C-alpha cells in the first residue's frame, strides 16, 4: 500500500514535498504480486503465492492553526491492489480517527476537520488498512503511520519570573553584571526561527545594557552614585524569529536599586557651637547634643564622637547615640559658676566602618569646636557629707543627743540654713532635730530587739529662699544593752529508753538570746542549786552554747513512771549577766537495741509500726476470711460419709493423737511406745467378710517373733509395705500414716519444763532482733532482768 502526501501548502515546504514525492515514487512503488515457482524432482511445478509489499512512507504533516472553511488535506492512502474500480475499501483507526481525521474509503484521501495546536499535541499515531469491499478480507497487512503537526509562529516569548527586583552596589565598575533574564517561547525550537529569541532594552539607557543572546543586564556607566539617584526601572524586550520583522515579542520590568557604600565622610554643619549649662546640673546628666551629617546610610553612616582637646576634657564626656547618630554631652564633675564660668571643647566625629577603596576621597572624619557657658543659679544648701551614720544605745532617755548634721549655702550670699525632719514615716517620729543647729535627739524610747536600725531624711532650706531644699540620708544604729535573758531555742521532746544505762546522753539542748552577740552567747547551763539533787538525770554544759542531758541510773519503767521533769537554769555572757529557768519534760519509751523508739504508750505501737486505719481494716478482713475457711473445712470433714464396711478391729481405733510434744524421747508418760511392739496391740490381719483374700497370710508366731526383733522404724516401714500390697483393701479404705521421730538424742532432753527453777545471767536483748512477734517476750524478759539487777 502506498501513502502519498500532498500537504505542501506552505511555500517553505515545496522542496520538502518534492523530495518526499520523488522518494515515494522511487522507493515506494506499488506492490506487485508475483508467483514463486519451485520445480520438483518429478518435473511438476508447484506455484506458491506470497504477496510482496513496497516500502511504506509512514509520516504525514499537517499545519497547526488551520483556519480555512474546508477540511485541510493531509495525504492519500493507496494500495497496489486498488485497480480503481472501487473494490478496495480503506479503513483508518488510531488517535483522532473519525473525529479529527477522516478518510475517503474509496479514494484513500485523508483530511483534517479541526484546527490543531502543536503546543497541545505534536503528533498522532494512526493505522491504515485496505480490505476487499466484497469479502471484507484484508488485502494487505495493517500499516502504522504518524501525522505530525507542523509548527507556525503563534506564541510570543514570555518572562515567567518577572517583574524582577535586584540591587547593585553604587560606584560599581562599568560592565558589572546585575541580573540575567530568560524568556521562554512555546513554539518548536527545532523548526525554523519561531523559538529563537533575542533581547533588547527598551527603557533604562544609558545606565544599563542587555546582552541580546544571553539576556544578562550590566551597568553601562562608571561611578553611579546612590546619593544622586537610587532607583532605576529597566524594561527588557524578548523577540522571536531572531528579531526579524514579523516576529512576536514580550517584555518585562527590572527594578534596580543602588545599594550604599561608604563613599561620603561625616561633616559638621558648623565649625563653632555654643552651649549653655547651669551650674545646678547634676553629675552624670546629659547637658547637650551635637551631630555630624553623613550622606551614607546604614552602617556606612555610623560614627563615634570624641573630645580631642580643650580645658573641659575632665569635666565633660561625650557618647554616641546609635539610633540618632548624635553625640550626647554629659557632665562628669559638678559645675561652679563662682570658680569657672566657661569651658572650650574640640569634638571630632569619625566613621567606624571604612571602605579603603574610597580612601582617596579624603579622611572620613570631621572636627568642630564647642564652647560651654556655665550659668549662675541660686543653689540649695549643701550638706558637709553625702550621708551620715550615727549611734545611740537602746533604752536611752528621751532627749538623748544622737548626732549633728551640717549644711551651708554654696552661693556668695551665704544665707542662714534651717533644718527639719518631715516625720512622714514611723521611723522618723522617734527623733527630733534642732532647726538652727542640726542636732538630732531621741523623742521616744528605743528598743534594739524591735528595730535595730533607723533611716531618716533631714531636709535643709535657706532662710532667704525656703523653696530651695536639699536632703541628706541619716542612718542611726541602735546599740545593744543586755536587757533580755536567754531562753531555750525551742520546745524539746526528750525521750529516755527503758533500757538506758547510767551516764548515757539522751538529748542535747541549745539556747537563744534576743540581745546582740556581745550580750548573748556564751551561754552557761546548770541545775538550780536550791533544789535537791535529781536522782534520775543530770545536766552537762558542753561549753559551746549547748548542754547535754544524761541519765544517772540504769533502766526506767513506763509502768512505774512515764514522765519526768528536769528544771534547768541558763545564763548569758552579758554584763551584768541575765539568767532564766526552764523545765524539760522527759518521756520514758520502749526502744530497740540501736536506740530507735518503738513505743512510748499503748496507743503509740500502731503508729510506730506505720499502720494506718485502712491497713488495720485490711488485716482484720484477712483474719475473718481465714477463720471462715477453717470453719468450712471442719464442717466438710464432719459431714464426710464413713466407709460402707468397717471392721470392728479397724486399726484406726488404736491411733492415739496428742498435741503435747513433751520433753522429747525421754518424756514417755503421755504415750507408751511399747504398744507398737505388743503383738496383742498389733493384731494379725483378719479376714474380710465381704471378699476372699487371694494371698496367704504370714503365720502368727512368725509375725510375733519379727516384731520383737526389729526396730520401730523398720516396723513402720514393714506395716506400710503390707498396707500397699494388701489386695483386700477396698478403695474407700483410709490412709494409714506413721510418724517416726528418730532415735534417742544423745544431748538429752531439750524440754523447758524444769528451766524456770534455774538462775541464769543470760542477756535476753537478742529477743528484740527476732521481729515484732517476739517484742512482748523481749519486754517481759527485759523486766525480769531489770528486777534481778535491782
């Protein structure tokens, strides 16, 4: 099948179409069907029909954006089997077949019914087939071909990232790169010049230029000054078709800002300044401002100010305000009009961030002269000291002199000064001041223990000008007098253990004194000599402001006396010395061996054990549950049914149960062990009346002789073996248990029945280590030992 293309509409494609048709004619001729003959050995000839196909031209072209009234002709399909009589039918399938592309099934002509856009779809893949119209059988195999959409210049270049905002330093060299802009064209870059873009500058000359091929924007002038012009708006155009006439174009705007560099030194607007400062100005306060101008911005305009010369270097100082870039002039020393009426200062302002590329533009600093004139003012009185500290003893009489303050008029008039205390606070009401002399006296009795220090303010004013006031702070320290006796530091809870020994330290006490250190410690502890000697406790002064309480006898008993009282005396180290008496309360408690208190009275046991109410309830609940289980178990055992057949000679009748373990193997009065050896007690096996025994029993005389010769342990083992091998025992028979305690102990009896009559000096303190179950026993033996010792 031959495919013929006639899509040579554009004059540019005339040559391409001509080559295509010649190529198709030369190389894509119609398919000629021939017969291959094969000669056999017998001389017969067999004909094999195999169709041969010519070379298929498999590509069509169609122009995009076709706007004609008729469908656009794409090409023609033709089969070598087509004789022109209409017997061949052409079928077209694939992308767009029947909707975009239609075919004349008789002639094979293909047309495009819609306007196509190459930017949306560049090509279509279709399949062509020729069939016999009468038989609907294919005349040739199906052929695949492609219809490519031919590009036209229907898309203008676009700047997808515009508009642009960019900066470049001022004073940059000519040709400095600023920015590269890029425009995109949706047309086919491989076909013609539809997507070949060139750049040009429409606005922004002569300051900037653009490379027509790369789109790089560069500076076009030397030393562009930001202070002269800072912002530029540059318009760049991109045009396709290599910039030829008829090409499409697009534009964008580039906003360029020149950034600052330090190319301008600071400058004072004037070379001479004058400043008025009153002599009443406070030291450290700002008295004036000065500023040098700098055309630069940001850090390039930062500067520092300094005083380089003049007679006011030690009186004034200058600093820089970073926000306003002003020089702040401050006062370092007080001014006095009567001593000096003016000062001269040389002030310099210099940039802090220098750019050495522009050092040729001159020194980046400037200087000016400032004259400071001191103004005369009427000043308030001036105290002889900035503050006063005075002392007075507590309990001093009202009117006692504390101290004197002094103030004078600093002016030449030297007016008289008057003093007063405002009494605005409670502290100031304890003192008065003489208005003419400045003498401070007490107006109330002072107590150091209540207020050890007073801070008052004294005000001074001139007689000629009462509105001019000055103030001074006066601190008054109240000195201590020994007027408070010592006391115990706190309420002491002293405990003595029942098993205490003589000379044992049971507690250490301390004391406090409200007086000062000189009239307080050192403390002296002692017992009141007017009282008889205490037989139970004594007091030892440790000579370090503490005292120890010691026992004087062995063992105490809560049951006999649980509380003791010990009167003591404490004296301080003041002159004269003061003393006081106190009474210590000492409780008797039961303690562990390591001295820990176990209990002091009956209700203290549970608290010492750490048992809360919830824990007690839980313990009682567990006890009730255990009792219920025991009762239920006993009930079930009593209700258990007895065996159906019970022999009158049941061996269970001979079991003797006793709970007293007695004094070991020597104590045989409760149970005679020889009963186990008695042949009468250990009766032979009797015949069961309900079953017939199948084994032959051992004769009686043989059993008796065996029992007398064997040990009790061997006897028990033998009876257990006989019970296990007895076939006449029914399944409901009870279990026979024999307990054997072993041979006689060589150590003798360990019974404690006779131990109560012996006297022993044994120490029973170890019972306290056995746990809470033996605490009561430990207490009993502790009391017995105490009574023996007594």
